[in-house]
């Protein structure tokens, strides 16, 4: 089937109308920053002018600001297979990772007295995960082991925490959350999943898979806006003995008693830290409306078809595809290797096709099944072909590295 | 002079027009959440619809999102006596405190080999400061000492870090930043100031006072919006050896090189953590316009006069004023003790006068010299008198404790 036929048969095609997409742009970077969902602008205006402007400090009660992190956390929970009361929104993924990793080491420590195990993390994962693991390792006196093979690492027998990314940010490789969690548990380790490149792109089953802790961002496939709050998931069985290091007053059992000593709130509320950035938080809330009534199985099915379609085109054009081809090992972006990745992407963006680059030589194209069409991908492949065939990308103006790519 | 005369003579009176204040409300809780500055709503709409909606991920470069934390940090810097390049905006005060306290202990450790000193903090300060000090103490194996008398504590001779609040959130007591910093340095300690209840209400002189580290929030006197990003100040002399524990990728020397190991950015950029909540960040940016051309000495002068005016009225009404009367020891809010503080404030709010309560028995009234008038205060005192005289506050509907007060 060609792109037009695939689009005609796409049950998710109507979801595109839930987003505001600019004319003349094919947007394949929703895995970095998702497109703007329709309801956000008006909702945020109401938050600013009516809630903040008129209700002032009363907004914390009257407009539900105080409860927003748990309420929005639960909305995210429905997209990751988490029953209510286990997910809370706030802070950045980096901050959540620090909190989760520290708590995970302590959790494992408390149940395996005398063990002094290592933190195992993904050699190819997003850098911040490794940086935070190193920082936590330094503070708690634990070695950090980076490996491409978590199953082999678990056989060391001294793994306290396995911190892994569901989808590799560079290659798009998808890991088996359930299988790897089981293997970690069999080895006596606590798992911390980084869901950044998976949440919103596929069904996840954190409860079913017996995951301990997870974090994720909301500005990629969830389209929550630039730097929208991250989230943390804490399995209910761990909540009441979880000792998070970021003991901000929002996570206190009685935050308004203003007590001198910290007593963590029962339940997921202890995952709260300081006062959350409410405008970004409520923009995320509005953005999540884009998922109302959407079946994540359908999202995943379309995402895989989009990936297949793109890979077929990339194969035809002679690209080296570094993303796994097997559907069960593939997330929702496809990466191509090209020695001139940076200028090629710069020329592509100038021509209206937005993807991104990961150093040194990876062209990355993300597919959001809610708003990307097969037609988008066909046109992107066509423009990519033109950019390469013309050699235009070699022009000087494309050699400049932007701050952010 | 009566309120009308004082208002007529107020050089800051025109600044009130920079804010959107609802009719029928006297707002004396800007020390909890500042009122809405005029430019925010339209600016944020542009950020959402044009920058995010149209520019999409290109906003990080084209709309200056990437540079926003340092740029906005420098704007805050002008209000705290910090030369450019020492202040960065982001995260919550709690997160910034954790980062600053940990780094402060390490800083002191690195220069005083073999010392294993304590963290001294304010017994009466905002709880999150104590909670985070405890958490850092636990991670780094340092005792935390809470004291009402920092000068006495410094005489212990084993103080690694003095973490203190410029203005006490409960009583409104103002501390001498310069004097206490000098005393701490004489004792070999590193200082971390919490500026939450001072920034925007008075001139601060962090560079002149030789402060080491400081954090603060922007949603009180800076009116940045609910949960708007906090900031951290790091004196230039410490920056390049500061070892912050929250090693998020935004603070890396080459964030887009995606290197596996963390190398802190030179300068204040290392104070960045994860991807910042850009909508809240840019709302703060717009809000700071309210301070354009404003002389903080004039703000302080009016704030003190507002305080005097209010204290005089409270004295007349027979209240116990727990805020210090000496101008040099008084911040920008005044606290009254009343055994029925909670229902009294509930009744007051119903009558259109918004202050807040701090447990167990403190009525708190904050004065923002940019938008509060002497007329506001006269009316607030009048309503307070009515509420008390009528005994109305004893009615059942005022006994219910809201989630947030």
C-alpha cells in the first residue's frame, strides 16, 4: 500500500485534529518535543487570568493546584499501566532519577542486610541517567557499572539496582520491561525504569510487570510542552518504606503543620518535592486531553507501521538503519547513520522536515501516531533524498552547529 | 498622616498598574503567591501558540529557550546584588537547597582537610530548609544543628555550613546577611542563604556581602506565578570547583555531545539540572518586567512604612505583634498572634482581605510595595476589627481547615 492508502485506512487519523501543527512543516521530532495539543493555549490563559489573577493564593485550594501533581500523575498512570495512587508528576527527569536511584539503593539495602551491591546502568542510555547514577553512587558509596548487556551484568550476583531505559534514545531499541524486571528480581536487584522514550508511544504495564520504580518525561510523546514536569512511579508495595533524599515540604505527611522534622507522607504523595511549577503542570494537564479515548494498542500498532514504512524507504535509499527491525525490539523512532548527519539534518529542517541529530552521526526521526501520517513520512523520505542527491547539505550555512539539535 | 495622604505621597503608587488585581479584594498574601503582573498572560500565549506551536523543537534555539535559565537568572541577579553569571533559574527551592547544601559541605571539606563539621540551620525557618539539611546530613554523614542563635552556634568551632533564612517565614524577622556571613567565614564555615522571603522586597547585596551560595523562590515578592522556578546563586570564586549532586545533563559542559561521563559546565551553567519547565520559566520572565526601572531602595522604604502603619494599627487594636519592630530587623510581612488564627483568617478572607495563617496561632500579612497601598492596609485593619468585634469568626463555617492556608 502507498502512503495515501495507509492514511485512508488509519483509524487514528482523526487524532491529528487534536494538535495544532504549522503549515509547511513535517514534524518528526515529537520524540524530543511533542507538538502543541489544541486545548493548551486557552486552558493556560484561564489558569493565568482567572485562577492566578483572580483567585490568587486561593488557587491552591479552589482551583485544585495542590492536588494537581497526584491527579495528573494518575492520568499518566493510565498510560503506563499503573493503578491510581502510584504516579506523581513534578520536577525534571534528572531530579526524579536522583530521587528514585537513591531510594532504590536504600530499599535494597534495607531488605538485604550487609549487601553492598553495584548500580548497573545502560551504556547507551541518555547521558543524564548515567550522570545521576554516578552521583548517587558517589553519595552512597556504590560502584556504577555501565553495560550493554543487563542480563549478563545481573549474573554478577552483586547488583543492588538495575536502572534501565525502556527505549534507547539513540538507536530506538526497545527492551522487554517485564522480562528484564523479572531477571533483576531473580538477582535480588531493585529496578528503576526510565520511560522517557516509551510513554505515550506504546502500552506499558508497570503494575503487571512488577516494576519497582520508574521515571519518565512528559514532553516527548505526551506533548506536555517544553520542559513539562516529569513523573515518578512507585509501586504501592514499596511506598511506605521508600526513603527519598529530596525531602521537600510538599512530600511531608502534614505539609501545612510546618513541623521541624520530616515525616514522609503515606502513599505516592511522598514523591512530591517542592512547590511544583503550576503553569507548566496545568499545561501538561490540558495536553493529556489529547489521549482521551485513545487506545494505546492502536497507537503502538500504527507507530510500528510508521516505522516499517520509514525503514523500507530508508533501505531503498541505501541508508544504514541502526534501529532494530524486529517490532518487539523497536520503539517509536528510527535512526539512520550518516557521516554528515548534522548538515544533512540542518538542510532537511530548512526544507521543512524536522527531525534531529544525535552525535556523532545519527539522524533521528520520531513518529507520533497521534499526529504523524504515512504521507508525512513519504514526503520526509522524498526531501531527504533530494537533500542528499543535490549535495546541498554540504553548503557552508548547514555546517553551523546550533546550540540545541 | 492617614492612609490617603500616605498613598498620595507614595512614589511607587504608579507601579500598582503593572499588576492585575481583582476587584473587591485586598491582597496581603503576596509573600506566599505574588499577584499577576500585566504582561504575563499575553506573553505566555505567544510562548504557547507561536513558540511551541509553530517553532516546535526549534524554540530551544530560535526562541532562546536554552539560554533562558541563565538569562532569567541574571535578571534575578540584578535584584539580589549579584553581578551577571552567578545566578541561574530553575527547579524548586527545595531542590536548589539540596544541591546548594551538598555542594557547600563538599566545598568546605575540600579546603579544610580532616574537618567533619556540622550543618547549622535556623530552628524557626521554613520547614523544607530543615528537612533538606537533615537529608544532606544523612547522605554526607554530618550532624545537623538547629539553633535560634547562629552567632552562638558558630562559636562551636566545628561548623561546616551555616544555612540561614534572610527573613523568617513566620515572624518576619530580618537577619543581617553581611554580618552573619562574615561571622560564618571567620568560623571557617560556608554560608547558604535562603532568600525566599526577602528577594524582591528589599535590596540585597550578595556580592558585596561575600555570600557563598544562596537560593530563593520567585513566586512571592517577584510574582513569578504559582510554583515559578527557584534560583541558585553561586559566587564566581566557587563556581569552577563546586560539586553539585544533581548532575543533570543541562549542567554538562557539552550537553549536546551526549558524553557518558559528567563534566560540569564552567560558570553558573553547572547550576542547571534537567530540562527546565519552560512555560513557568517564561511566565517568570514576563513577570520580572514589573521590576523594570524600579528602585529596590524605594521598595524597601515603602515596605517598611507599610509595616509601621500596620503595626501601629495592630497595636491600637491590642494585638500581639510578633514581628520585630526595629526596621533593620523586619522583613516585608507582619505577623500577629491570635489563639483563633485559623477561623479569624477564614472570616477575613470571606470578607475580601487575603492574608494567611502559620500554625499554630499566627496571622500573617505580607506587603508588596509594588501593588499594596496604605489604603489597603487601613481597610484590612478595619475589616479585621469588624471580624473580631462581631465574633463572626467563631461560626462553624470558618472552623474548616483548608488544604492550603
